[in-house]
């Protein structure tokens, strides 16, 4: 009999962005092997077409409190729990909700990246002493090492991609436009992007450039970002396109047609941090211009699918873009050839192998915390 698996993602509220594709990849890998339930935002019922049973319960305002009640309920039931985009708050909530030691192979948290402040490390180390069986899954060694130092068991797993999430275009690759994909953020070099557009205008060039200007909810009140968005609008560059709404899967994929993807990301923030946009670009057969010394740069350089540059000034970015634009066909072919390798290496099966190892053989160990709490707890604000 298949073991129950609960994938928890309160921020799954739309079909735009990487949260949706991540959960679909996880669900696709899990469904043949587990009795799957996906716990998501209330809006998910309008767009979710993935496998398993959908439980659209989370409201944005109450989702942390709802997560506590859900952990309290699921930790006392058979099966595995996987938090798809986990952070410190999830560890704190699960620790409180358990009211005892969480059993082995019960709770898995996929932590994409972190801001490792000393105060956070001390708090996490205290949780690790109380909950030695909680398992951290991380897409990079630096994240895994941080949690190991705090006392958790941590495993490096590739960031999961849907097998055919970004099919490469067929035919001869032809350059059409520069592309800055994903929500506008300062750590992703949005100020440098604005400088680039302003320089294109100053030089009288007509290179088409598409810059996504949608803003994530947590950055909607970022005054520095708002200032850069105003600067972008003020450039008056005629070949600029600025989609300002989060795009669904089809619209997002269409952006990559004939694109050179520009990613002047913060070297410090992305030194060992996964970029879904880079993975999407290679999956779509798009060359990339990226900040040297970052995780995206190492991936791009490995396949000779673009250029990494230390100079993120407008002039430096133009010098990096020029050769890729002139030799676009070769770089696009390299990116397209990289796509199959990237998809295979970033299969969600590897993560599910860790979570579901021995599923069905350990059900005697998969019950909840032995604290005699009622089983009828609702997920409520």
C-alpha cells in the first residue's frame, strides 16, 4: 500500500513563477509512489492540474498560523511531510506543533537558500537538539553545510524541474531580443538592468529588450525598487517592453523565444544559490549573460552557453552581450544541448528518493508524536 505524502506549499496561489513549477515537479515524481496530498493556497483550485489530491486551505493573512495547525495535525498521522519552500518559520512552527520528538523520516524541509545570521543559527541549533530527526533538503552544499553545523541531518538534492517545463524551440535559432525574466528585485541586479536600458537609449541602439517589471508581494513597498522602476520608465527607450503582471506558464515560456537572458545578479547573494531563471533559459535553449563567480555562471560556463562577466556596469554588460549576439546560433545550440543534461540532473526523482526511501516498510514508525492529541484538528485561522 502506498505511503501517504503531504506536500505543503502555502504560497502556491497562482500559476506564475517557480513555486507552481516546483510543486508540479515534486507532485509528478511523487504521485506514482505515494498517496499524495498537496496543501496550497485557496486560489490553487482555479489553476492546479497536477496529480494527487489538492487541499486549497491557506489564506495569505493567516497562513503561518494555519501551518502550525496543519503540522500539529499531520505529525500525528501516518505518512511523510515535505515542505516545498521551507524557512525558519516552518521549523519553529513544526517544533511547537510536535510537543514531543518528531519521529525519524517524518518531516522533510526543502530549503532553497538562507540568510545565515548568528541569531538564526543559535535558534536553529536549539530546535535541532529537540528535533534530531527532522531532515533538511538543500539544492546547494552551502545551505546543507549550514544546517549540518546547526545539528540537523541535511542532504544536497538537485533543484527539481518539470521534465518538459521549458521545451526548446525547433529550427534555426535567431536572436530576437534581450530578456530580463522574473519579478523585479534589486538582488537580481534590477538597477544594473535600468543602467543598461539607459545606455542603449544613449547610444541610439535599437536592440529589443523585454524586462519583466512585476513585483513580488514582499517587495511592493520597497522604495529603492520603486525608484528604479521609475527610472526605467523614464528612459524612453522605444525598443523596451515591460510586462508588469506575473505571467502564466505559456506567457512566461513565450518570453524566451529567441532571447539572450541577462542576469546581472548579486555576486554575494548568488554565489551558491540556485537560479530558476538560468535553468529555464537553458531548458529553452537560450544563451545567458550572467555575473561571474555565481552558481548560474558556473552552470552557463560548463556548457559554453553564454558569457560570465565581473563588470556589471552598462558598458560591461554590453561588452558581454555583443559576442553572444554576434554568435547567437552557436551559443543557442550549446544551450539547447545543455537542456537535456540539465533536466536529467534536476529531476525531482532524486529528492523523492530521499523522502520516500523505504515507504511502505516503515509504517509502524510513521505515526505521529505520542502525545494523545485529538485527530480532528482543522486547518483554520
